[in-house]
C-alpha cells in the first residue's frame, strides 16, 4: 500500500516536473524593440536652446513605435531625462553640454530591458556658416488679395528652398522679418503679413541667418486681381 | 509598522497581476521548476545529514531528527564547498559531482547500516492539516524568494563574494569586498545554488531549506511542551524584520537557524552534543555575530548543565568550523577576525562608532521604550527597512502572564532566558540593528511557547494569531516592496533591475564597453559592486577606502590622479551620495565629477551620465 502511494507521488512529481519545465528559449523571448521614426528638432544650433521648457531646459521629441515606459533617449551615448507617453512618443530634456559643439551625434532609444532602437542623427550646426542661398520661392507668383498656401488661421505662407539655412533663420519680406518656421537647412517657410498681399507688387524675399548673414534676394510677384 | 508605500504598492501589484499581458502560467512553471530543482539539492543535504547522524549513532525524535539532518547536511555541504574552494575547484562539474556524491554517499551509508531510514522519520509532520492554511502564504513568500539579487548588503558583499568565488573558482581573498576576511559559510551554499542552476535569482531559495529546519526544530520543541507547533511559528511571523531576513540573500537567516537548531539540540535530555557542536560551529562560521552568540550560549550552557566536557565539545565545534576562516583572515590581514585586533587600523573603531548611532539610546528609559519603538518607531532608527513588530511586546506579555500563573520557571526556561537576555543586552549596548536582534527571535519564540504551555492558553487563540501573523508577514514581501512579480524572461529581469536599481543603467553601460579583467573604482557607489562587470574597488572600508583617496579642500584632479596611478580603468560615481557624504570640500564638489556640467579633471572621458550616476573612462 505504502509503495503504491510512493509510486503515485513519484509519478505526480515527474508529471509536474515535465509540465513545469521552462526552457532557455522561452526565457530568451524578447519583447518588441523600440523604433524611432522621427525626432524633433533634428537639427539645432550649437549652444542655442531649442523647444525651451518653463525651467529653461531644451527639449527633444521622439516619435516611433514601442517607446514603452522606462525607455530612455540617449544622445551620443548619454541618457537624458526622458518622459514617456503612450508608447509612440518620448520627450527628453537635453543638457546644454550635449549641443554645445557642432557635429552629428547618434540618437537612439534604450528600452528598460536594454534593447536599443535604430539610430538617427541629431545634428548640431555651427553658429556661423556660409551665406544662405535662395534657389526657389513657392509660390513665385500669386494674385493680389487672394490667399495662397493657405494656413489654418487663413494666412498665406511662403516657402523657400535653398542652402545653408540655419535654425533660427528668419524670412524677410521687403526687409521686414516674418513669423518663420525652420524646416531644414534647405527648406524654410514663413507666414506672410496680410499688408503685403493687398495690391499687385514684386515682393523682395531674403533669408537672414542667426549669424547675421543674409541671402541674395528672391522674388514673389503679386499680380493684379482678375 | 506598516510602511507608507504598502497600500499603494499592493494596488499596483494587483493591477499587474490582473493585466492581460501577465503570463501567470509561465511564472507558475518557473516557480515549480525552481523549487523542484532546489529540493533535489536539499534532498542531497538531507541524505548526507541523515547518514552523518546514522554514523554517529545519534537517536533523536522524528522532527528533531529531520531538523538535525538537514542542518548538519547543509553545514557539511558548505564545508565541502569550502574544501573545493581551497583546492581551487569551484567549477560546475565539481560542484555538481560533489552534490551527487554526497547524496549517493548518504544513501549508501543509510543502506549499509541496519535499522530504519532516518530520512523519512519526519515525514509525519507533513500530514498536518496546518499546511492547508500555510500554503497560500508560503506560495506568496516563495515568489518573493525568486526576486533578483538587489538588496544593499547582498550587492555590496554577500552575493558579491559569491560572484567573485564563482569567477575565480576558489575562495580568493578580495580586500575590495567588505568583510571578506570574516567568516561567511552560508555564502558557499548560495554559491552552490548559483553554480548548479546558472541563475542568481534562485539563490534565495536556500532559505527554504533553513526555514524547514527552523520549522521542524520549533515543532519538536512545541511537541515536547504539548502545545501546537503553530504557537512559536506564528509568533515569528509576527515580526516583519524576521520575515525580511528570511527572504534575504544575506548570511543572517542561515546563522539564525543553525543557532536555533543548536539550542534545540542542546536542551534535549540526552543531547547529541557532537551534532549540536557542529551545527553551532556552522552558526559561528556564518558571521562574527554568530561567534558572539555561540560564546553566550556556551557560557549559559555551562551554568545550566555544569558540564565542562560538553561545553568544551561545543567550543571545539565552533573552533573547528571557524578555523579555516580565522586562518584565511590572519593570512591576508594579520588578524584572525579583521578589522578587529589590528593596531592602527581605524575600521574597528569606525564600526563601533557607526553601530552606536543606531537605536534610541542605551539607558533604562530606552530599554523600557523598546517594545513600543519596535512597533512604532521608524525602522530606519534601527538601521533596517522593516520594524521588529509586536514580538517584543508579546514576549513581555507572555512572560508576565507565565510568572503570574506559575511562580517557579523550569531550568530549561531559565537557560533559554539567560541566553536570550545576555544576547539582548549585548545587542542593546553595542549595535541596535534590528536584523541582529532578529537572529535571537527563535529563542524568544521558544520562551513564548514555554509561557503558552505554562499558562495553558486556549487553542482557539491560534486563529486570530494566525490571521495577524499572516497579515504582518506580508509586510516585508519583496513583491509588494518592488511592486512586481519575479521576472522570468531575461529581458524582464533586465527591465526589473533597470527600474529598481538606480545604478543599474550605468553598470549596464560599463558592461557594453569594459572587459571583465579591467578595474573600476566605485566612488560612493559600493552597492553597485555585484552588477559592475569588471573587478571593482571602493568602499568606506579597505585599503582604497574613500577616506584614503581624498582629502578635504583637495582639487578633484589630484584625487582622480591617485585612482589613475592605482591602475583603474573606469570610475563610477554616485553624485548624490558624493555630495551628501563628501568631506572633500568645494574643489571636489564643484568639479564635473559631482556636478553635471562642472569642469572635469584631465584624463577623464565621460561615458555615461544621468541625474545621479556618472561613469568615466580613465586615460
């Protein structure tokens, strides 16, 4: 009787061990690896704060996938204080030492479990550079009094392609600075003040970089209303 | 007594368990597998211990036989690992072979002798219905034992030593690991587990073996008193500090249990003095505190039994088990119990000064307030994370009741009281660290059990006591403290350590760039030692202690220069502690080592920096 009970107990133990066996492969199962799609801003000026927060720190945003809780943005290998959201975005506070010198620094995201994302360049541009160059103005012509490239507020916008634009550069129309959005070193745009658009004229467009260098003028021609 | 974070953390833990992403089946299988594998090792100890009892012709009652067999087997296995260490053979095949050989030797010795199998003599204990009540709590605590290595002293020296021996394949002395010269026999059992299973998360399961010994010893004691074994066990569960040390990967729990087992063996009418001496020797070889406790026990036993030969046998057991450690310490430090008895070395004085800072005073008022402070005062006053709980108050109440009901205590009770109070007074006058007093709680549990027997407390009182004890025992649960279940997958373990150990991210960075043979100086970051992949130095103690590296008003560059000259490749700094504890003055505090963005001394390449830790490569 006792040996029968012992056999049952041994069989139960063997069955439990078989069922409970956790393989190394199971333990090695990896979670999703973080992925970076875009960072904002991707280019900044050396020593010039960007996306300034109330406490004076500069902030960078990262969008992508699997950016889970505990993930950290690393710039040039250094982790920055990172806040996470719904898994598709992170934001980090960038210490000024990390954008003090011009260069192209690798930016990646490290998950809590140590997985590294793809790397994207975080470009710190020098504070001075060549003279900006305007290649094309969009639109080159428009009808006076009629909006173009209309923006959510109803204002018109002018876009410029060219070279050597720096973060913080400003588009000027007839010498007057406009509300400008730096997109990249070869693209820049600004909202056009309505007073320039009421009558036919040739508007003188220039780009003024933060180092004081100004481009040769481009032109936006406003034709008379039809 | 209830930590402020307890309710919040419990809610988060419950939320995680009920979340859809949680893999309960995987955790359950992992837990079963871990326990099953550990049980095989414990079985080897049990067989070895039973064979030793058989060879020594020791006759004991069933439960005590079980306790003595496991305690002796575990001690003998630890000694065998020590021998492997001396022979420089701490390698997987040797440790596995030794474990199998000890089990086979145990079986052979048992089979070769006539008579009953002593191994299964204690199986009757398992029939108790009591286990149905205990099982859920036991499962909860078992899960806490599967947490990664992360407690402060474990990462600083207990488990750091185990890792060091595994890497060097011998018991190499390391003056960078705190207290490495002192005895630490249970570390060798942790070492066996980590080598056999290749997973450091399982080392705390060694405590299951000792919990079994303690239960069997107390169950035997209670049976002799003709009371339920639940009384002393539930009493111990009422102490968060005690349950906490039972969940830690420190040497304290093993020492506590070996000491308690020795006491229970000694109070038998015909004590197995050889086995008791061996088990007491294991306690003494666990840490210096164990040697002090063994001394107190020996002195008290002399008064109790007035038998010099037995006390001499006990002293021989302590000396024999401690001798390898004393010799090792003497060879490397010049003192058998470093840092004591080392003229000119300030560390023993510093240890005493540090110990005297703990507690709420050493006068009569402090003594009277202690049962209350053990419940209500912040446990940090007593240098620990968890409070002693109501056990001291319960002990006082039980003692008072027993004195009221029965005027003349038995000689055994007087003996147990003498040991407990002598140690208690030593603790009270030296270092009031709750963990150190918790080591004597099994004695208090025996005294309370004696009081229960003397006063014939009704059995129904066990029900409310069980509810209270089980609830209190959950307070120090590592799962609730860290708000999560044990990680099973490697990635989850990484995430767990990253989330809970503030230095882990810097250590991980070091793992990416450093070679294991390189050297890292840990400046105020000694708790990172276990997870730093290189050889590391830096502590409040030792030849390269913080005080020896830097001096007040000295520029950071000259302090870094000293570390460079000593041949270190990396420097890891805990900036917060460096600011808090640094006695180095402004030139140090304003440097880039401590302050983010501050000027860095020459020859340092920043590798990692967060809001607390900074890692540099030294040129």
